[in-house]
C-alpha cells in the first residue's frame, strides 16, 4: 500500500518537472534575448507535453481495460496531426529566430504556436 502511495504522489512531480524546466527556460532565455536557448526550451516543452499525452493515454487504456464495465473506445481528445503541425511551426520559427534574417512575422508565428500549444495542454489537463 505504501509503495502505491509513493508512486501516485511522485508521478506528477516526475511528469511536470521537465515542463516546468522548459517554461523557466523560455522565461530566462526571453529575458536574456537568447534565441538558441529559447528554441531549446520550447523543444523541451513540446517533448514534455508529448510524453505526458502519451503516458496519459497509456494510463487511460490500462484503466479502461481493467474495468469490467468499460465500453469500446472513442476518438481521442488530442488531434495528433494538429499537435505535430504546431511542433513543426514552432521548430521552424525557432530556427528562423536563430538566423540574422528574423522578421516580426517569425516571432509572431512562434508566439502564436506556443500559445496554442500551451492552451491545448491546459485544456487537456482540465478535463
């Protein structure tokens, strides 16, 4: 019983730490105007969110399989194609910000994609 309690209480901390580190990195790199570190931090955030979504889906599957009253599955809450497109847009914007040819459009696109990704994450975890 004690092992289950430790597992349940430690899991959120383990899952959220990379996300928290990425958000701190975005904040710090923005203040320092370090585009390369900003890109790296955004990449870490995307990886952390992708991992959380994957692990959440796996946990939901296991819970569903274990419940004798479970019903057949329905379409997922996360649009993986949209998530991949946002990830590509963020990566492209970060690469553009690392070059000397950066425009306001590149910065705006990165901010927009990052905001959408953050909102998607918050929506997913409020369900």
